[in-house]
C-alpha cells in the first residue's frame, strides 16, 4: 500500500489491483503462479485480525499480506496502511472482477475502509442489507 513510506501513484495502484484480479499476470506475462496467488489470498491466520466487529462480515481472517474476508457472503480481499498524514486501502472483489483503491490525506483515517465497504455494497452480486425493505 502507498502508506508506510512507499511512494506510488493512482495509476500504479490500479495496475497492482488488476495484477491480482488477473491472477498474477501483468503486461501479458505471468509474474506469480496461480497457486502462490491463491495461497496469498487464502486464510492463513484463523480468527479476526480486526479490533472491530461488523455483522456484515461472516468471516474475517488473514492471508499472506492480505485480509481475507467474507463480506455479505462475498469474498473480499484487501489491505491498507497509514502513516503521518496518509491513509490507504485497496479492496479486491475477485468474483466481481472489481477493485477500489481509496486514499486519504489523513492519519489513521477509517474513511478509506468505509469507502471499500460502500464500493462492495454497490458491486454486482451484493445486496446491501441496509437498503433491503420489508414487503
């Protein structure tokens, strides 16, 4: 992620997200095996890595450098970071072939996490509970 002294651009972050969504392929070349990418995106540490709990998450665990969550029944992979004056979050929805990178000029801003959740709520295949109405 672009926090923690890593310098990046929106364009580079988009390329990195696409690299993960495309199964480890960039510029037509395989840079990581499908098996290694699958392992990276699969739970390796069982149990929630978060200090919060939201009912929208059915499972929260940690892979190899990635949070591996089930959000409203859909696999969500992500990671973020922050440092003085900056916060970042990359959220991948592999089944929807969709990603978002949220950046903020604020220290430890959870707005970047919230944007990832709003993005997921709007992605095809996820019906947000907060918008459901009784008939």
